[in-house]
């Protein structure tokens, strides 16, 4: 069964090109030109991914994203943004967008982003759940727990942990983490990863004898078990 993609774009020429290209690639397509129309289509049908322009009439794209995330935490959303919309890009990612593409964009790049988001959303081996030691994560419900203790994470913290749990035991460079969690077009300081790792460790390791996300000096991070005493 073909994946269903909702295109939310008020520029008719761009929307038409996207519709033709994605249909040619075998996707089933829906198109909305306003924020309110997008929400109606979102509620009335099931979608596998949303391409969401930010500058929309009636309801701004960020507000559309908020309402989508309020009822579906796992649906992949790729933002379509202008080069100057840096604050909106950051706000969108913090609200739970999976990625963004800056206009004008190459269709091949967009198709690659779509495929990556759909693969990630499909989970590992068709399962929505990941487990590492006594840490459990459900990608569909976005629930996280360790040793039965529920852990509340922000959307960005969740995506960061998900990426590590999809690659257990693999040393991941800061560049790999940035590309996967913040998006290929992120040009900020890589120190943002260190900050989020600290946030994540504080929540995931609270009250536990072992730490799971380890620093590999000069390279990046790896998900593996280590006693807290060994880190000192």
C-alpha cells in the first residue's frame, strides 16, 4: 500500500510540482492550501507524512504543527521554509517537526528526506518499540521509561534518544547526530548536542546505578552501559 503524504503549501505552482513528483514516485497525495484546510484533511484521513509550509493563510504553519502534535506525536512532519525563517525553523523543530527543507530546494533532496523520515517512522523490523537494558522507548506513543519509571522528554530530547537507541553500541559523531536529529541544514554550534546530552542523562540516569550514553573523547557519543563509578 502506497504511503500517504499531505502537502500543505499555498503557492499553487510549488504545490502542483510536488504533487506531480510525489505521485510519480508512487505516493498517494493530498493537497491543502491553507492552515485550516490542512487541519481538516489531517483529521479526516490517515497520513504517513506531512509536508508543511510555514507561511500559510488563515493559520500559521507553526500553529498547524502544534495541533498535529497535540493529537499525533509520531506522524513525520517536514517543514518547507524560506531561507530567512531561522527562528521559525528552530521553533518548528522544538515543537516536534522531524526535518525541514529550505526553498528553493532540489526535488531529489526532498525525496531523500521523505524516505528517511518514513524509514525512521516505520521503526526497526516493523516494531514501534526499542529496549536497551532496562530503558524502553515506544516510537509510536513516544513513551519512555526506565526500570518502570516514566521519563518525560521534550520532542528534541526524545528524537535524540531514539537515534541512539536505533544505533546501540555504535559510536556516533556530533555531525551524524546533528544531521539525524537537527537536520542537514543546521548551521548552529555543535555544542548544542553536548547541552542536550546533559539534559538527557539527567533524566534517563536519575536514581540508576549505570549510565547509558557515554562520551567518546574527540569523536562523539555511544549508547552502552557503564557504571557511574567508572566515569569518575
